[in-house]
C-alpha cells in the first residue's frame, strides 16, 4: 500500500525533494511540555521506538536555566515565537502571544509556575469526558512529573526563607479576606494561598526537556530538531508518518508503524491538521487542500485566560525593587546567583499563588498571583520606586476565538483571533478579579505597607464593574494559557475522549488544544500531565 500526504490533491505527484527519513513505532510532533511528557511516557517501553520531531533547536542559551532570565529569553527569537492575536471587531492586534520554540517548548521561557489546578474543574471535565480526565487521574500524572522534573515542595511556613515583610503582609491580607494560607497549594482544595510551586530545582529552571533523559539514555527515543512538520502522511484511512521541512527548503518523510501523536500546541496543531486535509471543507478548499476528514471545529473554540495587573506603591525600602532596580543591586543579585544559585534571580516572578472564590460556593473561580516587586511601563524592568503587583484573572473564560492556517507553507504564522471578553460572564468575572485583588490591598494587614494604588487607579473606580471590565479589556492581556482549538467532547468534536482524531486511525492530539476548558490557573503542569497520560495510554494500547 502506498502513502500520499494527507490533504494533497488526488493524483498530484509527491514533492520531488522529499527524502526518505526515519522509521519509528510512534512519532510525536512537537517537543513542548505535552510532547516531551508524551515521548517520555512512550519510551518507558524499551521495545517501543519513539521519534520526537521539533521545529526549533536544542537550547543553547545559558539564561534559560536562570528562573528570572525569562524576561530576556522570552524575546530571544531563537527560542521564542510571536503570534499577533487579532481582536474580532477591532483594528490591529489585541495582543502579541509568545510561545517557546525548541526542545522544552514554552517551559524554556515561561515563569516556571506549576499549578495543578482546581479539583472541581477537573470534575467538570470528567463528567463531560470520562474518568481519564478526573482529578484523581491527573493527580497520578502530577505525582509522577513532580518526582521526575522534580518540582520541590514549597517551604511550609510563610515566614521561612529570606524575610519579606511584603509577602507576609500579603498572606495576612488574603487571610483577612477569607483566603487561608496552606503549606502546599498542590495538596489542598478550595480557597487558599501558598508559595507558588515551580519547575525550579537547585536554583535552576527544569524545562520539560528534563523528562526526555531516561529515554535518550535507553536509546529507544530519538529527538530531531530543526524540522517543521508540514503535514501528516496516510495510507487509506490511517496515519503512517509525517512530512517535515528543513531550513534549506528540503523535505523529509518519516514513517510511523503504529501511531502519530500531535503535540504542536493550541496555536500550531490546528494549522497542521488543516495542512493535512483535516478541517472545515470550505476553509480547506480556499487553501487549495483536498478534504480528507470534514472537521469544522478544527481551530475553533480557542479560550484564553485574560489577566490584568493591580499595582501599588509601598513603603520605601520594602520589596525587591531596590535590589533589582539598580545596577549595583542587580550585580549583587547576579553574583549571589552565580556563587550560590540563590537569591531573587533563583525564583519565578510570582512567589505567591492564591485561589479565590468570588461567588460564595467555596469553589475558586479566580487566580491571584502576587509579588513584592513592581515593574515600569514596559512591564519588564523594575519601577524606580518600591511596589507590589497582583495579577488577577478568571479561571474559566467563556469567550472564544480561533486559529487557522493561512497557507500550505508551514513557516507562515497562523491567523489567531483572540477572545476579548465578548461574553458578559467574562466581563463580570474580570470585574470580580480586580475587586478581589483590591480587597487584599485594602486589608488591615497591608495598612503599614501600601501607600497608594497605582493601577487601575482612577481609571476604574472601586465598585464600578463596567470600568473594571473595561480596564481588563484595554490594559490586560492574554497570559499565554490558550486551550480548546481541537477540543474533545461532543459528537462534532475534533478528538474523542481518548484524544483520537475522528475519521483517521493512528492519529492522536495530546496537547492543550484538546482541553475544552481551563482546569487550572496555569497550563504548563496540565500540558505535561495530559501528554504523560496520553503517552501511557498509547503505550499500553488503550
């Protein structure tokens, strides 16, 4: 039986430059958080040959290992990609979304935050999609990941570690608003605040690439970099491999004996499927691609958590601005990090994470991330005065956008339409998120710390929900947590509850594009857990 590229015009000759590549039992496309976890799980079977294909490079930037180095690496075009995200009814981009590029994906450039999420949100997924999506199922995956990466347990006491009057006051202020401190936010449910779990060990970032080490040592896992996947190859109604493009324009075809697993991410998996003839027939016809599987939901249903930052001036001498905002202070922090792998550069951007219930149901619907530093207008450099920041956002947005291929050229960025609080429930939740953050600032425990609120300030008077929602709309932004563009669930879904593409055998999607709604205020942990669970299921033939 011969194969042709899915989506190629029937009867058209294969591209003459396509060369025969490697053969593996399973090919995983995309070495981001989900892809690394899936490949690692598959490679635990020593008899399984696994090929992981990545468009980006292996990381060579030493700043990646420095947790706070993300303020620079996020803009390094060698390992970071920009996606202009357009608003549905407004001129110009609503946001610029960034994604990691290379082995490790966005875990190379993110804020290292590792949040398991909320048990009741996983309960909603399980009710819709079955027990494989439950809190207990993901919990087992989280346990495995936290040992493999590792993800150290946060310090148990709020006053442990270097003293921070600001952080202690924030914890006390949250307590006064009904959000108790817990030793480990991962192990608790309900409203809570604690130190932010992070993919940091020994003062150094641990990206998802760490998960690949056992398989690479065993020899049954191979990683190819610098190869952008153009499309999936099929024989009849089965996926049998992928075609990739190199930087010099040449093409290579790799063969899969058993499965192809797509983990290119929420923004890249849908365009890859469309280039492969899987998508809305009218859209595919416009691109000049034959329809192989009619799947109108491909690329639709994009959901993104939209956050806004509340900033406050605090008493001079408090917080980290004085230490990181001057040349002398930054040199001292750098020296401390280089010698001891400790200090302010050895941690992520938000030392505290709070799950907040704003509806009275004892089920968190908001995420607050808190830090004892404030930034200037660029959002990247410390302000010239002492300050603190609270990023606030709703956990489960309703507004949806989309992402679609604009060409058969895999190097062309897709068209991203950003959701922008179009749903009234999202505007109401945005206002509640700002209210929750401001309530912390107004708590008695902060009276000796906070001097004045800087943002939103007078642009969103306290109690004016419409102004608050407008502030989040205009001054907030997507926080790089997009999900749902190949969502599971429903008869018209792109994938079934076991992540299998409907209409093509041997083809799975195992990244955040398959997740219909956010179960967490962070997505790195969820992506790795989903990839791990998918890899185990495929490895075991389930």
